[in-house]
């Protein structure tokens, strides 16, 4: 009986029913709730191959970035803006639009200031060899750490994981936290070197 299924099992059953029927329009509200990593990846793959139109509401920004080609944004005052790409693409666009007035104001004040007061722009600092080499290696390091985080998370999503001893579960959780901290530090270092 369906009443005996967990929330995740019910969602998987509903998704299986959806994809078993031919359609050209899907409307999904928070489809990633209660899904394990494997099912989430399968859902992303199926939606990527879907030939119809998909209207999707989700709080999972990574899922949105991986699935959608266009984003509708509630901008206030009854205005809905449509932007190409996912959530991250819209965020970058919104940041550039927000920065544009500041750039225009800075340009106006620079024109109004006397020419003699203008200072030469500081040249972009060239990275020393060691830092340039580090920057070159960071994408590989980040990719490895992301794979480690994904593997550790997948192990935790396995139902049998919590049948282990509490010491093993704690050690695994601490390992995941350590690798995630290393990944965050690698991203921060990458931004620092890129800047």
C-alpha cells in the first residue's frame, strides 16, 4: 500500500508515473524534496532528455542550474522577468545590473574631477610563479574534493549507513565535515588568486 511508503518513496513513485506517460508539458513543484542523491541525478538526467516544456519551482539552486534553460523571476510590483539560464546566471546578471549605476556615477565623478588629480591606475599584480602554479592546480584539487564530498554524502544516503556503530557514523560525519572545509578553503583560495 502507498500509505506505508516513506515521503521519498512516494515521490519516486510519482516521478515514475509521470515519466511513464507521454506528455509535452510538466509542472513540478519542489520535485527534489525527500529524494536521495541517486534519484536526484536520475531526475536531472530524465529532465535533460525531456522534449516538452517544463515549469519548475524549486529551492534547490544546483538542481535549477542543471535543468533549466530559462528563469522567471518575481521582480516586485507585479513584474515577472525572464532570463536565459539558471539561477546562477540570473544572479550574475542581477549583480552586473546593480553595479552598473555605481560605475556610471564613478565615471561622472571622474570626468568632473580635475585631470591633474587623476592617479594612474594600479597595474594588475602578476602572480609569483608559486602562486600561478597553485592557481593552475586548484581546479584539479577542487574536482577531487567535490568527488570526495559526493562519495561521502552518497555513503550517508545509504539506508544501511545508520546501522553502523555510532563511532563509525561520527568518524564518517567528521571526515565529511573536514573534506567540505578543505573544499570551501580551496574555493576561497581560488577566488583570492583570481582576484
